């Protein structure tokens, strides 16, 4: 899956409107998959010229209804991993836990459109922060 994402980062009280997300998944049964995701977000700090960047490197489990070949396939997923803040505001590493879900709209045998929303819990420097993310993208099935 590859696509666009928009995130609200509460650690900076800013919106990060420029985001990309890429994920790969491998089914282990009819409804369960292992997922690995890499994402990046970028935005400005207030009205300054300072850039904020947020990177996520996550892995976890996705449960998805295959619906017996139906066009709409809802899913939920829980991922965890590393977060990296970068840009003009400085570098900081942290832990990230992400829970979310969405729906895939299948329009070809191997092609779907995806809409998703996530809640992210970020832990940096001993503090916890909330992040919210929405997005969409294209899902391409490499094999069936």
C-alpha cells in the first residue's frame, strides 16, 4: 500500500499536512496479516520557517474481513515500533504505538483504494503524546 496521510501532532500542537505512507502485509490466515509500515510527515512550526518531520517504522497485526470477495473490506490493525523526529526542530527518537482501521474498496482483482484513520501514542523523553492520522492510498496485491 502506498498513499498520502495527514497528521495532528500534539507534541508540537501542530498539523503536519504533508505525509506519505508505505506498507507491506503478508497474510497468515483468512483474516490475519503481519504488517510492516514506514511513514513520514512534514509541516511547519507555527508561522515560522522551521520544519517538523515525523518518521514511523512500525510492525504489527492487521485483521481484515475478506468478505468472500466483496468490494468493501474493513480492517483494524495494531502496530508498534520506532518514531523519529527530525527537521529544523531537532532530532529525537521515541516509541510509537498505533491503533487504527479503515476500509479497502476493491475495484480490480489485485487493486483496491484504501481510506484509514489511526490513533498514535508517542513516548519521547519520558513523556506521552497523542497523534491522530487520516489518509488514503492504493493497495496492490502482489500475489493471491
